[in-house]
């Protein structure tokens, strides 16, 4: 079947609308927006364009079922997540194809996101029954202390376009496990994967109104309306630091709980004693995951001067051997970037770096259209102050800058407002511990280019945000604590 027929078989036209209180609805005045194929810029389909008023209706639906959902047995909530995990396993190929179609990543990589993203459902299916309070005697005696954990209440989620499944499941999973209801706004560039996920969750038994979805091109108006409502108790956002700051400010009047997973500028440190083969393998993962369009992507390669030339040569060979093309085609390693603005931004950073004195080893030239493609690129001799070392690249470009001492490497790595992910390659255990403790980042990958794991706490510090998703810590973001003072029996 052709693309249109397969799309219709996976996501019926009625499921490309707003989901409010379990009903799929057209937007007011039948407003819709286009979803584009980044491989050629063509229109794939249209999706209902929700308004701020419809966002409030979605919140009404979430509020209406919050008490009943909170009272649902933890085991039942966990079983819903477990069934949703199984359905995602069963339909992994279809979900991956749809994700590749609207976002651009190769289907093989999209399958990896399905495996990763669905694991949040399995993890939190298990955590739902492990929400603990405590009972203890007061230290001075004479009374007892009881603590009760309760769901925060209705939540507002904003998810990005680069991981359209996983960035949703790692918010939805703990919220369902904790007993919270939700209004979710998917990215306008990639709403289809989340709409498909909503149908899967409904099939898994998630009650109407627990998850409400409002695609929109009016994100600012929607967030203002929802955050201005005192019934909303929690906001979780994954995206740019600039937007995150706006949402944090908007949360102040209602004192809403907030989790922010924001921008990154990850350093990739290669010390002189590193296993260069392992370092290049790690670099390929840390740089080329999602075409470099990831907040955890290695943004700055800080390499000891003694091994920089060899590391750069090996990395350029690997990057240059990658096949660029449409994500749904066989043998493709690198798909398109998300849109023309992304290509322009990446290209300008490379141009500026070359102007500053950097040398291009491979790539570096924007191909003619159609589609939003940029080739894997390696730059060497990049000055430390070049914009490509200070701004988030969000593309398949690896700029290499050298250092001579450990102290210089640590200082350079920390010389950023961001603090999300970092990577260290060395065979020296003492150096590993010393550098990991000195780095101002929420996550440190040691001799590995992959830090994301549903069982681990994901998050950053400084301008990369606050709060954690995944791991035991992730469900804490969705729970309140009530302390009950009791007299001694």
C-alpha cells in the first residue's frame, strides 16, 4: 500500500482530532494545520488545531475524573501501563514507521525509540504498586508520625518533536502510575505519533478523561490559559530553555509544580589515555542519535592534543560513511532534519566556525533540495569561543577543540550555562571519579555514548532545568506528601 493508505490504516482520520474526555472532536470552526514530511516538505495530513478554550475543556475533563482515577487501585493502574507496553511491542514496526514519516529519523532508529519509550510504561507499571508512605514513633515519644503519598492532581504536559513517543511516555507513565490526570500538547511538527499512542492507551484500558490531547499551533495561548487556572497542579515540559523560562514564570501565580527538561550543550571529553576505538564508537552514538537532534547530543568534542588528530580522522571516516536519505528507505543511516530553519541554523554555525579558523574534514555543505537534509560533518581546530561551541547545534555536526590538562578540560566543559549530559572517555579510574565529580551536569556517561535509560533519573541542572524523569525519582514529581500527627496508642 502507498504512504497515504498505510497512514490511514494506522491512524484513522477521526483520530487526527482533539481528544477530550474520551471523545475525538473537531476543533472549533474546523481549524486544522498541516503535518509535513521533512524528507520532501510535502503535506502528509492535517490535524485539528485546538484553541485555548478547548484546552480548558480538556482540563475540565481531566478534573472531572481526577478523584475517581486517584482512587483506582495501584495494581489496576499498573496493569493498564503493562498492557500498553505490550501493545507497543506488538505494533513496534507500525509505530516506528509513523514516527519516521512525520519526524524523519530512520525506521531502524525509530524502532529503538519505541523500545526505549515503551519501557517507561513497563517501569512505571512496576512502580505503581510501590508508592510508599511511612509510620514511625516521634523521636521524643508520645506521638506517631504517619505520611501519606497522594497524586499531585491534573497535569499539563508539553512534548517536543524530536522524540515524539518517548518524551510522552516518560511523562504519561509516572502520571498514570501515581494517579494523575493529564492534558497533553504534542509538538505541532509531530503530533501523529502521540495521537496513535492515545488510541493504544485507550485499548489498554485507560479510562476516558485521564489523558486528553490538544494539538495546536497556538501553544502560547494554550499554556497561558491552562496555567492561569487554579485547578491545574503540575506542568512538565521538554524543550528549549527559552520556552521553559516562560512556563516557569507562568506557573508562579498558581504555584504549580514544574519539571523542566531544557536545552543542552554536552561536552564529550577524550583524554590521552582513552581507548580511541571505544571513544569513536561512543561519539557516533552520542552525536548521531536522532541526527544530532537531541538535548543529550554531544555538542562539543574536547580532545587531548596528543590524540586529537587521530580521533578526528577516525570520526570523519565513520561520519563520512553514513548514508543520508529518507528515513523509510532501506539502508539509510541519517534522515532529514525537522525543517528548513533547522538546516539553516546548522549550516550557519558551520560557516561561522570555518570563518573562525576551523577546518572541515567531512561534510559541511548543504545539499540541494527537496527535503531538509544536512550531511554528517566533522570540524577540527575549532576555536573555543566559536559560536558552534556555545550554542546547541541540534544537527549532525561534530566540532573538535583540543586541551592539554585535566583542569583545562574540566573548565572548558563547565563553561556553559547548560548542565544536562556529559561524556568522559578515559581508562584511569582516579581521573574518572575526579572528573565526574567536577562536571556540572545532571548526567555523566563514562566510556559510553548513551546515558538514557528508563530506570535511571534523567535531568539536568543550571539552564538545562530541574526535576527528574525516569528511575525511582521520576514518580516523585507526581506525588504530594501529607503528614498526619497521631497520639500515642
